[in-house]
């Protein structure tokens, strides 16, 4: 079975994660840059239902991050997570693993 692995990291860790992917034998991945807030920061907010105020708070308090995404076979998935835990020890990161039930690729 295949799994979609989503790795959320601070942008400073991008090259380290790319090297870990390569060491595990993963050469295909895609990256999203985003700005987000951790639950520990967000929990103290008490905003009125004012969209502009909410957007201003997000702009002012969010941090840049990167999501590195790849689809791997189940045998590489556990090895990848272990390698990330070792390689990013002491660094903030989140890994989400989702089963992939179907992949359809249409090439030109």
C-alpha cells in the first residue's frame, strides 16, 4: 500500500529534509510554502467575528513554514519517519501520513 506523507517544517529545515528524503531513496516530492500558527500561539486569541481583524492577526503572528509532500510505499514510510525523527531531533516538525487508495496519472 502507498501512503501520502506530509512533513510540516520551519523553512530553515528544508535542505535537511530534502537530504533525508534522498538518503531514504525518495526522489519525488513537492513543496508548499505557507504561513501558519501553532496551536500554542492561537489558543490565546479571542477575536470578534471581524474578518479584517482576523486576517490582520494572522498576518502579524503567523510564521513561515514549508510542507514537503511525497507518496511512498509502506516499507519506506516507517524508515522515513525514523530518519526524520533522528535528523530533526530538537527541531519542530509535524508528520501526517494518509493512506492512498488510488493514484491516476495522465501523461501527455
